[in-house]
């Protein structure tokens, strides 16, 4: 079957974008090269005149990187994809490639710490205004997008408080304001949420998370229309150079082969852990979109296939109690990463969101007792037993 878009999802995850060399290898080839050679000077000249028709430098394009881009493109259902060095490189590039002094950006308030810094501190340095809106504030989105806007940046579910943005509603408002909607879809993964089908224009990922899923390497990706990816984003990436390493791209290609299997188990385990935590008297609240107790559960289940792989919960007793629980864990590791095969836990107020002001943490619901747990692939009963004994501590 020549048209890969006709293949079913599981097949695309294993075979999408496959580009075998003349050696006919089974596993995707790893092209560890920075440059490419030409038979003649005239051939080199022609390569740069017909830019993009052949490989000239791995900062621009590389065969292994392009296999990863194509496989992820097919999975997402996007027209085009470009891979970059990290998730934050993807976030920064998706915004900086299109804004200029005098422009206006609207963003959801609940953002990962570094994303919030870009929107709140970096963009204003260059004369770009950023307006923040609480995720569930329909009137706020309507007011913010009543004026011409260049871009809308959304994280849903948000990190770490699991807030949900109504993508269809915001997408309609953004279109009327002339804005492109960028969605950081890392918590949902491309398997649990399809932002492009819900009104988004651009999707960004930290491939470091579920796509690799085993704590091995960094990577990021930006997906959207051919016009945006090649016309707007392409020159920015070419001249600023946040290129993805071919080795990392090869690792991520192999990660995509098992993504569905891993995410399915992650979700099963996370749901069981969330329900266990709901019954713990030492836990003040549990934040997981798959729970009926989540304030936006209905919207989450309308947009997502399942509740995701991450559970946040607030422990009675604030920071001291949260630290005692983390220190008492024997199986679950303390780490600020997520989407890993191993269960990982972190204290957002002092790690991923440490640079936010106390006022901003409070506004986003990041309390001293809040803990974020990325549920791994272990036997879920072992994870629950570990959490139970740590909470007793």
C-alpha cells in the first residue's frame, strides 16, 4: 500500500515514514552525519538553488530526523512536521517564528514554568503583549480574543493542575481574532487528544516525554499546515539552529513503535492510582481528568480518549508533609520528568514551577502540598502499596 495515510494507526506507528537505504536494513538507519558531499561544484550550487530537494546540512534536514518527522506527522494527521532539540525549543520556535513587535499573544494562565516564562517575560522584551486567561474562564477568553491577536498558546491538560481548555470554543474565537492556536499536547499525547481536529492550528510536543518514554534523550516537535511549517517556521529553524540530533531522532522513531502499548498501560495504571488516592484521608484533593470528581471531567472526556498518564494530588500539611511523603517512597523515584516507564514524582512548587511568584503559584492552584505523579509501567499494585506506606509516614 503506497499511501501511508490509509494505514491504520498501529501500522503507522511501526512503519510510517520508513526510508530504507540501499543496504535494505530492517531497522531504521541512523545517519550520524553533519554534512553531505557533492561530485562537482556545480552540483553543490544546484543543491542550494533547489533548496530542500536534497540533503545539504543536518541542521536543515537529515534522513533519520525526517523519518521521525514523517512518522509523527502521520500519527497526528498533520500536513507537515519539524523536529527540534527539545520540547521547550518547540514551544519557543512555534511562537517566535511568527510574532513581531506590536503583536499580541493570548495564553492560558496554567502553563509549565518555562512556557510561562517565555510568554510572561521573553515575549514582552521584544514588544509583544501577552494576555493570560484562566483555562475555564469562557468570558475571559471571549474578552481577550475580542481584539486582533497573532497567536494563542494553550496547554491542556495543564501542568501540574490538570486544567482543561475548551479547544473548539477557543479555536472559533481565535479564528475571528486572526490568531493561530498553538496547543502543547504533551500530557494527552497524540493518542489521547487530537487538537488539530478540535480547532487548533499548531501542535507542539516534548518528545522527551511519552514518545521516548524511557528517559533516554531530549527531543521536540512542531506540527501544522505545510504553509506554516515550511513557510513561517522553516526559515526560523534554519537560521537559529535548534536541530534535533540524528541519534535522538532514531531513538524517538523506535519509541513511536511502542507508544500505543505504553500509553494504554500508563492510563490504566494512572486511573487506578487516582481512584486509590481519592480514598486516602491524608489526601485533600486529587486532580485527574479521568475522575468524575474533576471539575472539568465532562469537557475532558469530550476532548480526550482517556484521562492521561499523570495524577496530581494535594497532601494535608503543606510542603513539610509533601516532602515527608516523597522522601518515604521506596519504589517511585523523585524526578521532574514525566511520561517515563518508571513512576516519577515531583513537588511542582519547588521544582518545575519554582520560579513563579507566590501570587502566581496561588493563582494557578500550585499549593505547597501539591504533588505531581507520572504513573509508570510497573505493576500498579506495587505503586499503590508504595504510595500507601509513604502517606502513612
